[in-house]
C-alpha cells in the first residue's frame, strides 16, 4: 500500500512537471511568435513589392519584344495583312490602351507600398536591429516602390519634365541596374527569421513568381481584342 502511494505521488508529480513544461513551451512559442510580428510585416511588404516588380518586368519586356509580332499574328489569323507603314500607324493607335492598362494595374498594387515598407522597417529595428540595418542599407530596395510609382505615372526620374516618352520603355533599363535577385535575397534573409512553415511558403512563392504566364495571358487577351476591333473596322 505504501509503495502504491509513492507510485501515485510520483506519477502525479511527473504529470504536474509535464504540464508545467508544456505551458512553458507554449508561452515561449507565443512570445516568440509575437516578437516576430514586425519581421512578418516587413516580409509581407517585400513580397508585395516583389509581386509588383515581377509583373512590371514581364509586361515591359512583353510590350517591347512581343507586342508587334503577337498583334501581327492575331490580325493574320483574321485574314488581315498590313504593310509596314499601316502596321506602324495602327500600333501607335493601340499602344496608349496597353500603357493605360499597365499603369492602372500598377497603381492599384503600389498604393501605399513605399510608406508601408519604410514603416515596417522602423518597427523591425526595435525587434531585430541587425536585420533592419541590412534591409535599410540596400538603398535601391527603398527606392523601388517610388520608381514603380513613377513608371505608373509615365514619368521616370531619368526623364526631363514634360517628356512624352513612355515610362514602360524605361522599365527594362531600370531592372538591369536594380536586380530582382537583390530583392529576393532580402526576402530570404527576412524569411529565415520566421518559422519553418513560413520559410517553405516563401520558397514556393518565389519559385512560382518566376512563371510570367499570368500577365502574358492577360496582355494576349488585350491583343486579340484589339485585333478583333481592327478587323471589324476593315470590313
């Protein structure tokens, strides 16, 4: 009987110790999760910026290299052949519509991004000053949202006031000096401070972001719509 009492007391003590350990682990995990709130906020804005820049880059390259051949092919499929002079004139008429579409897409995405990113880095400095210093030290990183806004407005910093050149034409040049790889490295550095699940999800997002079929399919539909409109006018 005495031995049984000892066993029960030991089991009770072990149960109490186990419960305390679980509670301590839960509290540690909760406080760690809360401490990383600013890190996750900064990561969100970096991912948003990456998404927008990817779309700007894909759209600018598509408009520069593929719009002409794609529009010619769409017109040809409708039985319309244009000489070079006619095609150049027609392309000048439809180009503003493509530029406006691109700018409207950017304006919706970039609204408040620059302020949000800068504010998140200020909060991150209280939580992880070393990481905040590394991110803030990337001067081009903080300039990216402003430059995207300038592209959306059709006026880049390198253009003189009143220039009529499209900001889309300069997007490709901008991305030759500001590499998306730098932004992706900043995203990975930030994600490493988060939990394993977040790191894996970020890895999947960056991998899928390399596929530009989404924006290309949207522009292709606009091309087909423009070709159909031109074909209707020719009839």
